[in-house]
């Protein structure tokens, strides 16, 4: 299965991005392309989905990407904004495929995908999202939190990043307290991979933009305008944000949101914590999308 995956790069407006794709000659021509994008956090990259996307490589055109400023993609010292990332997602969809795609992503990146799907629904066959959030839903403002305020202080921000993010102890602690429901599921490989990515030259530029709150938005403002078929998965033990926020978001647009499922005993990233469960959910949602005529919204 892994033999069919190849590493590629694409030059975009935000810099060169790295991605993994497969050999399209072996896939089902009736199946839509799948795009996997990771969420944000210290050391984030497409590794977040690495135990999931290979399961679909034999049948679907597949792209698993590192976002600009993250993973193996270019780490420019540039403004990282919501608008820039929304445009980046749309640029990648337009450059890498001509077919409407299923976008599979999580957390803050899911909020960007929703905004892209509202602006250009013709480019999307569907959305499959884990714990989607803008971190500022329903009038809450993440930028007012102490963490965001610390990250806004010159010099202090870099010390915070080095001591509080870009080392194995901080990565392990964040995974155990925020990302996973069961710390016993955290592997040494996960910690080592996230730490190595967080320590890449320039990795602090996008990461600090995230911690400062530069990338936050109120997802509740956008969801009512979504028309693309959407499936949402939420970890029962997720804290940022909790299930109650997800349920409230899903109620804003029951027509577009075809499913809202809570996975028990899982945290913020079920794709890492229980990849087999996520593979099953994605496979089922893809089956439902394939059974629905294109344009049935």
C-alpha cells in the first residue's frame, strides 16, 4: 500500500509545500480525489493523518499536504492569516485536480475549509472534519487568553516557543493533557516526530501566529452558509473545543451537516489516537457521498 505513495512539492503563493500523493492509474476513476490537511499546534504536519490516508490510496486519488509554515513545507517569515490559508486551500485544490474533492481535515484548518467551501462550493464534493473550530465561537475571543497575550510579547514569544513548545517534554505534556484521552496511546514516534517538526528552522513563524490568535475566527458565523455535504467527528474527551461546542455548531446547519458523531474515550485527534476508527468513519461517509448524486445538496 505504501509503495504507491510518492512525495511531491508544489509552489504556491505562500511558498513551496510538500505533499504525498499516489499513482492515479490504479484508482477508481469514479471516485473523487481526497485531500488530507492537518490541524495546527506545535510540530503539526501531515503525520497527523499518516495512519489513515494510506488506507484509501488503492482506490482514491489522494493528496496529504503540509500547510505553509508547517511540516516539510516552506517556513517563510510572512503574515499567516485566515484569508491567506483559505486562499491556499483553494489554490491547492485548483492546481492539483480538476474534479470536486473531498477535503478531510481537523480543528482550525477545518474552519478554513468551511470558508473555502462557502466561497467556492463547486470545488468540493464533501467535507469530513474532526473537531472543527475557529477557537472564537459564539462571541468567545481566544486572543484575550493569557497564552495568546504571552505570545504577543516581543522576545518573550520566542522564549515561550523554545521552552513551551519546541521540545519533547512540552510535546509529550500537550499530547497527554490536551490531545489524547489516554496517554498510554502516545507513542515515542509521535513525540519524536512532532518535536523534530517543531524544531525546524522557521517553524516558529506560523506556530506563533496560531498561538497569538492571528488565525482564529468565529466559525458560528460561517456554518449557516455552508451547502457542501459535511460529516463531523468529535472526540468525546476533546477539550479545545469540547463536545458541547461541537453540538451547538452542528445545530446551526442540519441540512449541510449530514452526520455528527462522538467517538468515546478519544481526545482532540482521533486520527492519531484511534486511526482504525477514523478509517471506518471516513469509509462510511465516502460511501454515502458516492451514493448521492453530485450536486444533491
